[in-house]
């Protein structure tokens, strides 16, 4: 299985590491199965700050995904529904064992030149 770097906003990164957010929501899913998300924290940090294991990926309507994940979504209902507006499906990566790196890393340490728009696979 592969790992992938996901670009995630700072407010959500903190919630992942605190355990408040146990799902990463996406409007599209990686075509290849991944077992870890390497977390790129977006501006102002702009570095890779840790990783989290993926146990599975849920796919359903946005409303059903919300009902299954709301207790540990790390996001409010209105923001969630706004993100998925006009989408037939929502995806939720189920997150486990988040690990924050002692020293954040630059994308260049992974031979990546630009910030991933959504995600990028790691070899």
C-alpha cells in the first residue's frame, strides 16, 4: 500500500492530533488504497508536521457520512454540508494513531516541488 501527502488547514491539523477529528473528509478519493496520510499543514506553517494511519475509507451521501462521523468530525454541520454541496458522494478517511513529528519537514525532503492541491502519492 501507498502513503499520500494531504494538504490540511491548521485548525483541522490540531484537531487531528488532539483526537477531536478522527475523519478526513474529501470530495474525491485516492484511486489507490493508502495506509497513511502524511500531513502537510497549509499556510502559515507550510510544512509536513506528522502522519496518521488510515483504517478505511467511507463512501456515502454527504448526509449519511455526517450521521456516521459527526461525533468526531472536527467540523460543524454547516461547514461540512457547504463543503459537499451539490456532491452526490462524500468520502471520509477513518484516522487512527496520529503522530506529530518532533521537527516539521519541508516538501523538498520528499522530492516534492509544490504544495499538493488535494494529495500526492509517496513512493
